[in-house]
C-alpha cells in the first residue's frame, strides 16, 4: 500500500466512524488487551459525539451472538479486535445494520466487496488513534494507550506511526521514561511490597510472603523505613544498597544465572497518582490481562478512562490475579519433586489437575520456563482442569529454542486437541477431553522427540 492509498483509507475510515456516530451502536470486542484499549478510545470518541452505544466482550463471534445483535435496536455494529471473522456468516445473520470492522480487517463490510485488509506494520489501535486524533485533537490525552500496547507487543517506538504517538505522549506529559528495577512496581510501591508482589522474577519464599520479604531484607541489611510514617522504595536506596539487593536476589534465585536481575527502561503513566502501582506501564499491562482473565473488563475501562472510583478496585483486581499466580508457583515449587511432575528426556510434564487456576496457568508455566531450574530447550507441558470439566493443556520451553509456529503445528497434529491459542507470555494452550489425557500425553512425547530429531537433521 502506498502512502497516498493509506491516507485515502484513513479519510474513508474516519468518515465511516463519523456517520456511525450519528446512529445507535453496538460494539462487539475481542477479549484481548488491544481490543480493551481500543474500546476505551472509542468510548471517549462516542461520548464526545453523544452517541448511544453498548459494549460486549467475547472470545469468539458465534451465531448466537450475531442473532442477538441482529435483534437489538442498534443501527451500526462494530466488530473490534478480531483476528479472524466469518464475514459471510455475519452478512447472512445480521440484516439492516451498518457493519464496521476494526482489527486486521479495517472498513465497512457493505462497502468493500471483500473486506480490504490494510497492509500495515502497526497495530489497529495505533491506526485508530491516529485517525481519530486528526478529527478530535482532545484524544491526544489518550496517547498513552497505544504506547502501552506497543510495550506488550515489543514494537519499536522510534519508527513509523509510533514515533508520532510517542511524541504526542511525551509532549502532552502523559508518560515519562525512567530506569527501574526489573521487579514490577519497584518505583511505585514500597520495596517490601514490590518484592512481595514480584512474579517477574518469582522469588521462592519471598513472593507472596511478607514474613519472607522482611527476613530477606534483614539479611541484606536494607532498612525498609524512610521515617516513622513512610517506607522506602528503590528510589530511596543508595548505590551500595541497590548493588546488595541485586546480588542477593540473584543468589536467592538458586545461584548464578545467564541473565541476572538488572535495571531497565520503563514508562510511567503520569495520569495516575504517584502512589498508584498502575502508574508503572508494566503493571498496567498486567492489570489488563488480569481484568480479562477475571472478567473485570468494566473495571479496566473505568480505570483507563481515569475514573477515580475505579482506582482501588483496579488494584484489587491485579492483586487477586497475582495471588492466583503466586499460589500456582508456590504449588509448583512444593511439588516439583513429587509424582505430580514427571521428567523424561528434557520434557517436563506437570499434572496440576484442580490445584492451579486454569485462567492463570499459561502465565504460571511461562514463569517456570523462564526460571533457571531447567536446561535450555527443555519442553514443559502443564495439564490443568478447566471450569467446564475439560482439560487445559499448556506448552512452553526454556530458552525458546523452537519457534511458536513449530509448537503450534505440533499441537495441531495431535488428535482431540482444540482451540489452540497463543498467550502473550509465549505459552500455547488448548483444550482436550479429560478422558483423553493419557493418550494425548503419549502423543506429545512422540511429537516432541520427532521435533528434536527434525532439528538435528536440518
């Protein structure tokens, strides 16, 4: 696509939304962080236009969803953030409504003979922001939203559309760059709380334990109190104390590591209060995932809209989710030498049954894979019970030796496995009938071995 064609499409899409804002709208959004952020941007735009709208989140667009949408009073239907859509079924099931697609497909279903896919090296959220702010400059107040997404997708903020968005965010004082400890919230929370909440990295005996934190800090000789009324954060540590903290955390994580804990550049959201842990963009990202997995999208949108009513509720959502992860990691460390975890030729099989939260399982496995417990290219498979009596299977690897596409094909080749999904942490997960666990496990062992042999031959 040429630059001229891109601008023409931007103008066309902008006029589509302008016309749609004069009607009643129903938004059907995907259960993803990008769709959650884009929903917030759309809500701000539609509220300014005094448009009547409703918002519904779903993992996939089913016939029943379409039938219900076709019967409601809305005149425009927006599908937001879906990577794949059955446009023929949508046209067949939904009559007499304007249909707009915002995602990998951008445009109007009726006015494109076949929904034109935009060839973009960016996210649809970044494009949506760029198009809307050209018409409504006040939307620059929300320039931090695409930046949060860029952090999730590890996109380069110094090129393309992101360079412009980053400039908006910095000039508008919506974000600032700052060096911080790799432990999330190390600058926005007291040091003791940051360590207690830490899952990146997970610190056995410290994460989730206030007593463990105090014992660890006393060994390092670091005083947690700034004065009688307040506690110290990483910002308050001297250079020697910071060096001692980093060294002791590395040693605590079972000896030497290829990538010890260090300082990194992070973004802080200036719209949030100084003491708010969600001021840290990395923590905000964790909150977005937490709100999706715990089905608290309304709280997430309220927080993103800067409604103070949602401040404490948002932190509680993140805390509830992190507690599930910490419980899962503690369960793993307690059982890693039991018969619930089997090791066979660089393949770890974890049978958690109902001991872990199925919602948090992909991230739990990713954290185990990123630890230094196992050698590089060790495959890890986790089985955990879903709420609907099926099993969730999660697969990851230490060292990320094989590309995700290879692991996806591996899972696709095994009978009974369905709904294969990639988690942002790098874990793949899918569903299978509970009674087929042993059969699937055996097939996985064979497939993993075949993948290794394939690599040796190449």
